[in-house]
C-alpha cells in the first residue's frame, strides 16, 4: 500500500474486532482529521462486509482522537446481496471516540450517471490556484499529507478579508502519490478549511456529525473539492462538500454540522 494506505490500515484480531495505529501525520493542531478517521473506519467496515465500497457513512465525533494504537469494533447489522451495514466504533483508552453507521456496496467503475447536475462553480486551472499551509503547521502534520491548490477567490480570509460567503474550493490529491479511491474520498470531504472562515470566524471548528456518500469510483488524477454552507447561528454552522473527478463525475458528497470557532474577525 501507499503512505495513505499504510496510515489507514486495519488488522483483524477477532470476530468484528480490529487494531490500528492512528498516524499523527494527519493531525491538525492536537486533533486528527475527521476524514482520516472515517477512512480508517471505512476500511474496517469493508473488511467485514461482502462489498467493496463505503457507499454511505454517518459519523458522530465524541472526542479528540490521538495518534497511536486504537481499536475498532464492527457490529454487522445486515449483509445483503446489494448492501451491508455496520455500526463501527473507534475506541481509545477504553472510550468511544467516533461512532459511524456505514453502508457498503459494490459500485461499477464503468457506470455512467443517468443524470447529474454540474459542479457548483468552476475551479480555476491548477496554475492559477494557490497552496496553503496553516500558520501553526511546522511540518509533519495534515498539510504534509495532501497536495491542495485553492481557488484564490475563496481564500480572502487569509488576509483578513473574508468574502462574506461560506465558500472554499480546491484541487486535492495525496502527497504520497496514491491515486484516489473510496477511502481517499472520506479524506477529501473533510480536507477543506472550515467555510465559516469566510464569514469572519477564526480558529478550530470541531466537527460534531458528518454524513458522506460515495457516488462513484473516482478516476485517476486530481479531485475538485467544492465546499459551501447555509447557516452560521448560535455557535453552530453547516458545511456541504462535493467532490468531482477528472472525468467530470460527482464522486462524493457530504454534509456536516460543526461548532463555530469562538473568535470572530
């Protein structure tokens, strides 16, 4: 496996039980990225399933996951001809960190959509986009694991000029060179900076619940990631993400609810 594959690997150790070692390289500040954790959960769900792809995931994040050993408990709820479902729990120090209801299925890589609306907005070409490292990134963190090129129009918050629109767009790929797969999509849907930054919010925005769907097997190459939101109110905001591949296909979509950063610009 690649670097990402090794970092999300799980080892079966009994009926419905797996071990893993969470990679601190996918950390942002003191927290491991939620998309990375969902990729680990998905590997356990698929291993316990007769199907190949994590088609639907609804994850609840209870506490911050730490780098190091962890356990995964897979409670298989249904195993059918076209779909299987499991409740997968990531456990550290004897406490649940993430619970996810994961439905698996087997998608046809050659399938073409019967209908699909186009991307919400066009991303500029790669050469017109900009890289970004969080100010706190000093090496060895999430920014080193992914190669992301951002639409400058959506990055005004970096210069203290938030656009007032909860939109962030970027190109995405693994820094290790792995081509995208279903587990990559779990990472991609949670890879953008919080869209609330363009509403003047500053700081860490912990995800509380995130649901994402794998809609197609991605083609090789860069993924286009589009994030937007509808409401920031009462210390909470929502974020919706679409991921498109090089063939112009919608390959993943997500919606999450998160706590808004306490600091405002």
